[in-house]
C-alpha cells in the first residue's frame, strides 16, 4: 500500500470514528428543556430587545425541534414555572452549577440555551418595481448550545444565520419600524431573520448529532 492510500485510509477511519462518536452523544428522542435565549452584549439596539426579538428565538428553537421530532421538548410554561419557583437563572449563558440545579429541578439531562449573537442591517440598493425604494437586508446570527447537566459539559454548539429583507414601503404600511444603527427596518424583517437563524442553528445541531437520518 503506497503512502497516499495509507493516509486516505487513516483519514476515512478518523471520520468514521468521529461520526459514530457524535451520533452517540445524545440518543434519539432524548428529553431536553429549552431555556430563554438572551442577547449578546452589543448584539442589537434596545429597540430590538423591546420588540421581544431575543425571547422569541427560544420559541423558534422549540418549534423547529418539535417539527423535526428528533428530540422530545419539555413544555415551556411548565419549565418556566418550576424554575421560577426554584429561583434559577434561565436566560442567556448558563453556568454548570445553575445547569445542574435546572436538571435536578426539571428531571432532564439536557438543556438547550444560547444568545442572539447579532442583528445587523445593510442597505442593498433599490427595488425598481417599487419605484426606486431603498431595500435593506437584515441579518441575524444565533448561537445555540446543548449542555449535559450531569457533567456541565457542552455537548454541541452551532451558529445559525438568518437573512430577511425590509423596505421603506413595508415600514410605512405596517407602521412598526425598528431602528438599527441609522437604518429603520420592520419588526417583521427582524423576527424573520431571527427565526431563520434559529431554524438554521437547530439544523446544524441535528445534522452534527444525527446526520441526515430520517426521524
């Protein structure tokens, strides 16, 4: 066997071992609790926070997980009431000690938590169909993590990206604008970008953990 074939064989064996290891990190249909996502410092303006965009990200994560059916998701209202009674921090970054208390309180092994990493806007030119109206691109990134509460270790993390469009016509029609930097965009475009980022983060997590397998 020549050197090239030996190297190729070693690489293929390493990839195979890594794939099996990842697939065994979390069993299919494991029970997970999704925490409220936070906003990374400097990720977005106060207007975005007031529009509840960062809190909705956890709702989008839950929706995607339930629709995909690879993991069993605990009811969010039940999770919230139990954790409030235990006076445990549940938003944004979660330290291992808090995670252990959350796991013991909820009787679950895995948590999914994270942050809206950023919400940015760029002007992408004009739409000729709208008589030269400026059109903006809203982009968001969400970082989602899965933690094993029994060890405090992060099993997997993913950064999802979402992109949406916004125009001045939409803002004037809907009368619901959010200012990001010096540009005004619609709340709908911000939420659309965050929803897509959340869905993308879940897809990345699931693909890394389970590959392209069917439910």
